[in-house]
C-alpha cells in the first residue's frame, strides 16, 4: 500500500510538471515520494516497480499531442521508465552503503548522466529533460549559461534526494541537506544577478502565424497563403518593423510555382526588411527550408533534424548563420542542444525560428527553444503555426507571446535586445554532464567496494 501511494503521488506530480505540462514548482517535489521509498526498507523490486509506474504515468500527457505516434512513444516510455527505475535502485544502494553525503548525490549524478547520454543518441534530442520544467521560472535556469541544462536537472534531483533523505533519516541527513541547500541558494543568487544585469538597446521584431494544421500543397493554395503573409508583412513594414519571422512550411513550393514567394523579395527590397519564412521545397530532393529575404539577397537554410516517420525529407548539413550575429534554425533543430551550441560558436546574438507545433505541445517546444537562448546568450523570435509565437530575450524572459490556434493570422510585436552571445557553456560545452558521469562511476565503485567489504566481514 505504501508503494502504491508513492506511485500515485509521484505519478500525478510528474504528469503536471514534465513533458507537455510545466507546473514548474511541482517538479521540485515530484520525485520525493519515490526516493523516500527507495531510502526505506522497501524491497528492491518494489522500488523498481513503483518508480517505473510513476515515471510512466508522468509521460502519459505525451499522447495528448503525439497520438499518431502512439506505438513508438509507448516503446520509448517503457525503455525510459525502466532506466529511471534502475537509477532509483542505484540511489537505494548508495543510501545503504555510503555515508549520507555520498548517498544524497547518487541519484542526481546518475540521472543527469542518463539524460545527457539520451540526448546524444536519441532522435528526439534532449526533449523531456527535467530541466525544461523550470523555463517558466527564468531565475532558476540562468546557470545553464555556465553548464548547459544539465545543472538544472542535477539540482532538481538533488533537492528531491535531500528532502527524501531528511524525511527518512532526520539528523543524519543534516549535512547533505545543507550542502544541497547551498547549491540551491547559489543557483538562485546567480539567477537573480544575471536577470538584474542591464540590457542593451532594443530592436522591434515581429512574428506571424496561424493555426493551420495542414500543408497547403497546390499552386493555388501556395499562392494564396504566401499573399496573405505578404500583406501582413507589408503592414508591419509600414510601421517600421523590419525583422519579421513566419512559420515553418507555410506551403509547398514546387519549381513550377516557385515565384509564389516573390512577394517577399519585393517587400524586402522595397523596405529593407529581413523576412524569414519557411516552405516545403518539393523537387527531386524535397527539403524543409527557410528563406531569409533581404536587400542583400535571399539566404536559405535547410532543417537538419527531421521528425522520424513524419518528415521523409533530405536533412540539411550546415548552420543557418546569416552574419552580423543573426541566424536561423527550424523547429525541431532546437531540441538538440549540441547542434545549437555549435551554431552559437559562430557568434549568434539573435535567432529566428520558424516552427510548426502539434497544438498541445506548444508550451513544451517553446520552452525547449527558449532554453537554447539562455544557454548560448541569444535572443529569439519564434513563429510557430498551431502553437505559440514568442519573442524572448537572452535570459529567457518572454517579451511577447500569442497562441496560434485560429485560421486567421496572429501577429506579435516586441522590443528585444540582442543577446551578448558566447556564454561559458557555448565555449566549454558539456563539461558538467561529463563530470556527473565521472561522479556516478566513482560512487558506483565506492558502493561496490563497501558492499564487498561488508560481505567478507
């Protein structure tokens, strides 16, 4: 019965704090019931089963957006839940064999390492990392500019571990709890200081989109959609707003009607605007492409990370750097922190992101993209159809946002400062994640050593 209560508590808290739901305060305590169970007398298989079930319950909100990929998602959830449950067993072993100061960090070290490894091998990048739950509270994520998102995942897990250990062991857990509290306060203080830093001069930018869920794939449809967007861009240019981002794949663009996009060229040349717009280019090789129209000509960028099973297209190979601190990425590219970090090394200060969400996942995908800006020191203009339009600064603060759930075009405008670019994380990469992996291996060796010593006594 105790294990079932822990499953229900953690499962519900997970459901509302990770993946598609981000009630961020809940994430700090979501794992406490499971860790409390692991740190007690419960049998190993009880801990494994409870952790597996609670984690899986938390992932169920994925089906609200990705029901069409239900078989694949079910497999991914089962595998990830099993790995999560195994990590809980590692925490259980650490609590039984190590001093409290070692036990409290076993779970955060290993789970942070697991998330990092998953981001390296998964076709979905770092989607689902615990750190994304905190994006709605920018003060807690500023440390990612030093360490990447891994430090936030680590801290979330460390706080839960310390609370569970305190509940189980009382005074024996005082020192590790104080150590975790110091880390928490240091992260908070850094966040407050970074958010208080003065901003540079601002520039007016805009994003436009609608709630269209289908890809216009005929010449008439492509021309109609393009003309509608050209009219909206023209109205913005008349208001001296000359940096404008449109969604991903607003229509198919085939060789026989490629001139459907000529209206963007004309308005860019006439007004000096920079207009970023996405199309699906259908030819011998079909591509998800974003064009940037300006007086200097038309630049193109091809999406590098495609959705498995849904985008049978040719991926791009090169970053979308435009020069002068400006660059383009498309939607799912933002799920891959290593890709965006390499791009940011070119000196990105503002990133333009055409996107196409699945409706229900709009908050999750906007949060992931926002995290990339904080990690690498750039502001962002993101235009998603069937999702969110967002303008965010380099500290992750939302300047303007709107939901695109209507057939009518929605526009947001806001003043944003270009970011400083090149953060410590941009320069050193995932050193923190590797340190976590080394720490987890060291604790595993320590557990093994102490368990053998007890065995031969």
